[in-house]
């Protein structure tokens, strides 16, 4: 009995520690289909920090038909990038929310070098006075997956409209065909996951996002992880990197 209570006490205190720890900004880089969405969800659950997905934020604007949503709807449906100033604005708003003050996972941002430069300046400006900067520079994790595997993965992707859970008809099918395991909603194919748009998105990624990886590479801030492994193994590798960096930062290295 005492053993169980002791385990519960240790469990509760490590959860409390987890809730107090500063994790900092985490940037997940990788082409569409590399597993950024799935890994963001796992990492945010592990550290109890929010996922900031610019794709999700923009889709929400489109769904609610806000002025921004109306402006970007067509661009997004064609798989093109939304102008930098619009995306940077919604990111700034989101990162100032109280839940993002211990850290956050950026998913789908930065996607152009200008956005990466903007992010560094924003983090310095926002966090300099808190004493968190320069440790508050992003940890950049790049997920690498072979091009043909990416095509297969995206074409098989299905999304739940209610809980946002992502399935794959090839590698992670739902228990019942086209139905969400969690809430029974009918799964859908995102407009920009359709075959004709996928190649354009991959080409856009190559053309515009690779400079982001190169930018961080030049600053020596990129960790490359093989994204073509079981989901949990990829998560464990990412956690290992983040813990290593967070520990080094807290020792003032
Ligand atoms: P995602 O869900 O990350 O694949 O994003 C879906 C779409 O949202 C992209 O194809 C772009 O049209 C737009 N988008 C998301 N993030 C960005 C960004 N950082 N910069 C420009 N456009 C973006």
C-alpha cells in the first residue's frame, strides 16, 4: 500500500515538475506527410505545452469565414503559401497567449526564410525582458522521409472533422472504414490532400521551405530525425533531443 502511495506521490510530483519546466519553442520541419502533425500532438501531450499549427489556425479562419479566412481560402485550396505578414500576425497573437509561456510546438511555421528571421526577432523582443532569451531560441527538429513514401502517406491521409485525429488508410487505418475511432465522425480528405494538389505542395515545400532548414542549419540549430520509423520511436527520439537541450539550457551551457 505504502509502495503504491509512494508511486502516486512520485508520479504526481514528476507531473508537477513537467508542468513547471520551461521547454521553450520547438520548430518541427519537414515536408507535408512527414508526420509533423502527429508528432506535434505527441510532443505537446508529453510536455503539456500547446501545439501552434498555422495550417489549423488558417483553416479555422476559413471555416469561420473571417476576413482573413476569405482572403486566404483560394490560396490554400491551391496549395500555395499564404503571404508572410498574414501568417506572422496570427502566430504573434497565438504565442502571446498565457498557455504558450512555458513553450510551444510550431507546426507548419516557419515555412519561408523570412518567417524564420521574423520568429527569431519576435522571440528576442518578447522574451528578452523575461530572462528566457537567448535560451528561448527554437529547437529545430527536421523530420526526413523519402519522396515516394510521402506521396503514399498524404494520399492515404484521412482527418476527423470533430477531434482532428489523423489516420492513414495504409499505415494507421481506423477500426471501421472512414469512421473516427474516438467519436464516430465520418473522416474526410482535406482539400489540399487531394492527389492533384499534393505534388504542388511538395514542390512548394522544396522551393520555399528548404531555405528555412538551410537558415537554421547555418546557425547550427537543426536536429535531423528519420521520420520513416514507427510513430512512437520518432516521438522518443524527439523527446530525447528536447530534454538534452532543455537540460543544457538550464545549466547555462
Ligand atoms: P498545413 O496544414 O501546415 O499543411 O498548411 C495548410 C496550408 O496552409 C498550406 O498549404 C498553406 O496554404 C497554408 N500555410 C500554413 N502554414 C503556413 C505558413 N507558415 N506560411 C504560409 N502559408 C501557410
